[in-house]
């Protein structure tokens, strides 16, 4: 029963984290949509390429971070916390 409650609690925490990440991702995407893409010729300006790459990488990172935690990973974390994994060694 305690393990089930821990698992439910972990999932609840994961849902809260996913909600926060989704909010940040949506805010980042809105900001990226509001910023016009730099014209091709301005990419030659010093730092413009780095800024453009940075924006793209932040957008990709937000997408990855917003992905839910896989159930298998949560199971492994629960086993590690309970000592089940360590005692088998």
C-alpha cells in the first residue's frame, strides 16, 4: 500500500512538473513566435548566428523537457528509493 501511495505521489509530482514545463514551453514558443526571424543577410552580423542558434536550441530543449517521465523510469526510481535494486546486487 505504501509503495502504491509513493508511486501515486511521484506521478502527482511528475504531473505538476509537466504542467510547469508546459507553461514555460508555451511561453517560450510564444516569445519565439513574436520575434521575427532574422533576415538571411543579418545572419552575417557578429553574434547573429549564435543568437539564432540559441533560440532554436532553447525551443528544442523546452520540447524535450516537456515530455512526460516514462512509467518505467518512475518504477526504477521507486525501486531505488525502497532499496529493492540495491539489495539484489
